[in-house]
């Protein structure tokens, strides 16, 4: 529904909107009901958890955290780990105590980890073996971290058994339950505070209204669990009762084997994974016909890649590819495909979800724009974050006085109120006053049969401001030249979008774990070449 160029999602049912349940209470109830059904399987070693195992482990870990380590209501607990079937129990354990989880990227180096630790000041750090040295070295000079604990010590076989009477600590569902890290629209990572209520509403809406999955589905658990997208998958699994196949890292053959052997029906993906499915020759060696739905998010996906994946894997069968859009600051998802629609529009990131409102504003005067007019995407509603942790200045720079969160993304909506993403405001290339969207050129370049991956950025230029240039990953044995790439683009775009900044061939494109291109790294490569 639209009103004065403001798009409103359907209202959230009152029984959900008025619920006082916190996530500890919510998941205790659901996990008890799901009982002996298999919840998670570790694809690396074959270990598995039933839903009751997740529950009992979470209560036992909570008991240890509270009585052995002194974690109290409101304390922050840091988790530094790659994907593991223990992850849901660790997060739940902190919620049972009324604590706050700070989830950290296990690939952080000491400098990066120091930055986020100084923001959150956790009382205890829970780490995998892989991250132990980094955590120890980083926390040594930080007196606020009282304990460093290995997951292997905190969690063991007996932990999943029902052997304690731990009573969860009551807490208000408006309280912050998790701090996730995001660069927001600019700058260094900031701690995004999400409440019990915002995550409860998000999971409930996706479960009961959008029907992302059913109890009979098997999901791929490859997306990093420290990321909002991965946390959402965990919560959907525990909410719906779907099985999750856990992968600690991406391995081409193991990933494809997992889909075939475990009969994965729902794949949560990011654009680099979609490019792999569209283009890699290894894909044809596996039977992926079990896939029913692929959800792609975290970064823009070109329509060409979406169609290539549908045609290659679907092969005439009912495979659907849906895109969604969101930010960590919006409890992960804010527009999603409506699967009830008979004719799904390819390329769209869907409609505004229940309870949320959206608008597209003019980049100069800030006024809401109408159909098919590009501007900055803004959203408002109960799934907006509580704020950036202990950072009022950054919070007020992204959320205005009326409660609208300004995403920093450029997009538009069509006559049916389907939204489309164009690019990031900060990533637009300014060529002689023209705005060039890198994502558009990347989408075009990925249609070239000899280009495996690509990123486009602006090359600083005194006369023009910036010149579009491309970093290109070629397929092995390709003879593609810079001239070939430049001419390919030249034939397909208007004058201001041509690759006047040239082409550089690279071995890979730097990306974060959710698949977003790290353009600041590309800018660094440009600067290095000038030295």
C-alpha cells in the first residue's frame, strides 16, 4: 500500500506485535515442541544435534556461564568462532542469563578485534581453537575481559544432556540481545544493537507470513553465523523446525556434495556463491535437483546471474530464485519476495515486509519520490535497530528525528511496489557530473563468457573527477586482453559509463564474508600502483 509516496507493508498480526516474550522464553517453548527432530548436521565430521540437544546444551552452558564465570543480566559475552553446531546453544545460553551476545568475525586480526572489543567490552570471550591465539593476544592488555574460554571446554558431549534445573533470568523483550558489527553507510565497524523484540518479530513474520521454509525443508548453513544473515538462519531453523547442514567454510566440492547428499531444498546464498553456481564447470558434476528455492541477499545480484542459475540448476524444474534486501541495522531483512504471487518479477528484492514502511527520497531535497524514480532508500518500523552501541552521534546520523533509517543505498520501486537496488550512494562513480553505478557495469561484465568475477570502482582524475575502471578475474587459459574488456563495455553502454580508467587483471576480488565487494581495498590497490 502506498500513501504520498510512502509504501507500507501489511500490518503485523496483533498477537505477534503485542507479545512480551523474550527470545529465551520463545525458543525454550519451540525447542521443547520440536524435541527429537534432527536440527543440525556438521558436514565435516557428521555429528548432529536434535532440537532438544540445542535446548539442553543452552541451559547447561548458561548454568556454567552464570555460576562458574559470574556472567549476569546485562553483561556482554563475546563469541569468536567459525560456524559450528554449538553456535545456536551458545547464543541462547547468553539470552537465558539476560545477557547480550557480541558476535565477532573469526577472521579478524588483532587490530580489527581490538577495535570491536573496545566498543563492546565483553566480560568473557568464547572462542574456537582456530581463534584462540588471536583472542589471547588481543585481550592480554584489555583488563575488562576477565575470561577467555574455549568452546571445546565449555561444550562437550554431556552438555547436550538434560541434567540441570537452570532457571532463565527474566528480561524485557525491548532489551538489546545481540550486538552485530556493520560499517553502516560509512566508516569503521559499529556495534548494531538488536532487541529481543525486533528479532522475534522478524523471525515470526518470515515464518508465519512470508513462509520462508517448512518443517520438512533442509537448509544450507554456510552463511557465517556471526553475521546477521547467518544468525537469522539459526533463528529460522529453531523457529520453523527445518534441518540445517552446517559448513565451517566454503569448499567447492563439499558444498556441492552437501546439496546432493543431504537433499538441501533451501539455499541461502550471497552473490559470489550465485556466480559460482552460474559459471563454475564443477557444478554440472552434481545433482542439485533437490533445490527448490535459493534466497540471495547481502549484496546486489544481477538479473543475468539470477537467470543463469535458474536455467542451469532448474533445467525446466521448479527452482525459484528470490532476492531480498536489508541491513544489519534493520534486523537483517526489510524487503522480501512474496511467494504467494503467481508471477514473480525477476530482479526485484521484493516488497516491504509486514510492519515496515519504506520510501525513496530525492538525493538533493530529501522529498519522497514516486514510481520508477531512483533515490535513497529509507525504512521505518519495529525492526529498526535500538541504535549503534554507545555511539549516539552515528545513530542520529543514520536514523532521523522521525525514525526513518537512511540506508545509503540507491533504489526505486515499480507500480506493483516491488523494490530494486541500484547501488550504494558512497560507491557511485562521479564522472564529469554523471553518476555511474558500479553494480550496473559489474552485471554487464559478468555476462562475458571469459570473465569469472569483476569489481568496478572509480579511478581519481583531475579533469573528470573519477574514471570507471574494472578489476577482472579471468577464467584459466583465457586470452582476454584489456582492450577486449574495454571494447565489450564500450559497445553496450552510454558514453559516461565506458571503462576510461582501464582494466586490471587480478587473481580474486576482495569481499567480506557476506559477499560485499571491499571497494576500499580496491582503492588501496589503485593508490599502491601510483607509488
